[in-house]
C-alpha cells in the first residue's frame, strides 16, 4: 500500500509507522507503538550482551636468560590462566646487548610452547617487534 494510506491508518489507531526493513524492495513498514518497539529492541540487545563471553588476554613478561625456577613458576601461572579460559601473551624483553642474540628469546618461547602444547595452541607464532619478542597462546577447543 502507499505510504500516505499507511500513515493515515497509523494516525487513526494512534500508533506509529515504523520502517522495519528499509533495504527490501519495496521497504517494509509496520504500524506499532515506537516507544514499546525501542524498549523491546534494547531488551533483546541487553540479553544478547549477557550471553557473550569476553576473552581475557593475560600477559607474562620474561627475559631471554630466565632461570629454571623462574621458568617453572611462570609456566605454572600460564597453565592456570589457560585452564581458566584466558589467552596468554608471553613477551620476551631484550635489554642492551641481549638484542644481538634474539635466538635465545626464541628458544625460551619455543620451550614454553612445547611445555604447554597439551592444553593450548599457538595463535600467533613468535615474532620480534622492536625490543620485544612475543607469542600468543590460546586454550585448545575440546570436541
């Protein structure tokens, strides 16, 4: 029907003419109470937002010459974070002359990846960015 006749019907019923699907050909409109419609849409959005799961990213910073006890302690913390469902970003910080030997940092990251491969997958391979080398591990999906 024409938009004028639809508007006339809406005015008679003391309601609003709301365009529901403007992309359709021809555009689809409904006669309804616009305030109630907005309230219902906001309620649906709020409900959908509640069901979303926010993925947390935890960061662990280490140096390339990490000792065995420190390594095992960080490993235990990373394991706990991954089991809780968070992603973990492991960052190796190079200071001074350590930047000349980035291979040592890569070895440490590979060691972490190898020790955690039973519960996590590598989301981002180890890469150097400025004075930092990092990798991101995410929990494995059980199917």
